[in-house]
């Protein structure tokens, strides 16, 4: 359920911030998901938290942030 809520938040933010980001869900309960987490780990420098948010290889949240928190982070990260 939490994953579905997080995906819904990300989809809403993506529509509000058209073109600012894309996202992918890594399902840690599958073999492919575990493999993807292992691929991401070297860039992150530590074990990837589940749930968590990784952006360009860096862990930016070690949990699922709420919509406002992620929106604020996104605005700061994409401002020039």
C-alpha cells in the first residue's frame, strides 16, 4: 500500500513539474529489483534504504518523503 501511495505522489509531482524528472520503482521483493539495488549501491556509497529515494546515484531520502517535502527538494534541485 505504501508503495502505491508513493507512486501516486510521484506521478502527481511529475505532472506538476512537467519535464523536471522521471522516476522508476525498484521492487526489492523481486530478483530483478535486488539486482538493480546492487547496481545502484556503489554510486550511493552505502546500502540503499528501502523505502528510499535515489537521484542521480545519490540517496536523497532514506524514506518516502511526503509530497510537500519532495516538491520543495525538487524545486531547490531544479532552480538555476
